[in-house]
C-alpha cells in the first residue's frame, strides 16, 4: 500500500527566479530590500566607501531571494548572521575582531564560543582569556584549564 503525504506542512522555498528588489540609494550607500511571500524581508546595506576592495560597512539580514540562502556579510565592518571582516558581528563571526555566538578573531573574540589570542566568552580558547570555561595560557575562568603550564606540571607530577 502506497501512502501519499501532503506537502502542505513544508515551508515554501525562499528562492525566487527573478526577484524585484526595492533599491534605495543614500548619500553613504545602497539598500536592497525584498519582501518574501510570507512577509519575511531580506535587507542588504552596502556602503559606497570601500577599503582594500571591501565596503566599509555591510549589513545583511534575511534570506537572499536570488540564492535561497543566508548571505555572508563582508566588509571592514560586517554585520549579519554570517559575518567576515575587520570587525565582524554576527551569529558566526570571523575577523580581526569577532563578536558573535561563534566568534573567531585574529586579535580579539567575544562570544559564546570565542577563539582568538584574546578572548572573552562563555567558552574560550585563547592565549589570554576571561570566561566561564577558559582554555588559555593565562586567564580567569569559572572552570577549565586556565594555564597549560599548570596543566602540564600537574600531568607530569612536577
């Protein structure tokens, strides 16, 4: 016996073949906006000014109708669910300074899980860190290994 299931419970795709964006140009940048069938919006702000080929500021919110996916914000300052830049702010952020739920930074990371030379977060992996669970050479933490030197001496009995 073959059972057919209704797909009415499945959410429609956010992929649109030829999306019609509302484009607003300001003195400092461009805003592209699209409203999906269910009222969800996609907004992208990109500044006109750039440095090293990256916009000074890029902010992305929502699902891009051209790809059906969340886009990565890229800029000197990047803000979005996924952000990569000099200063990156997002759920997943990677930059020289990363701020987010999962943050990696070449200098500093602040987040629930932060990985950088200097880190602040709930769980950190760093050279110097402050957090609830700290894995660092030097740091302050509620739990974890605050010093790998201390860890090594306790393991070797010295």
